[in-house]
């Protein structure tokens, strides 16, 4: 199953982000519980955004997960970058 590194860039509406964050985190926790999300969290410097690491069957499956994110639904995610990641060392590696 491929691993994907996803970066979100958020828009400037911190009020909406703060309001939707509990639902967003509950959604991500459910994906982690299902083994689809390996880790996620906001960047602590620079423009507002986050890094998320997923395992999904393919890009279409990943896109469905991203589209269902409450932050995406509310339009808080201004940009999304997705890269397939070959994890060769560490606890997320296949070996």
C-alpha cells in the first residue's frame, strides 16, 4: 500500500479553523485508528498549514479521504500538495 506525504496550506480564516478543528481532529483520529493515517500535525512556523502522512490503496482512495476532511469541506485548505513517499527507514517503513 503506497505511503503519501500530504501538505496542507490553510487560508487566513483562523476563526473558522478554530471552530472546525475538533471535528477535523476527530476525523483524522478515526483514520489513524483504521491504519490509514500514520501521523499529522500543524507546522509551528511559517505560513499556516500541516503535514499528514497516509497509507492508501491508490491516489483515488487518498483523494476521497482528503475530500472528506472537515477542513477541506469548509474550504479552509487553500492548497494541497501530495507526493508518494518511499519510506525506507523507520517505523513506517515496509521492512
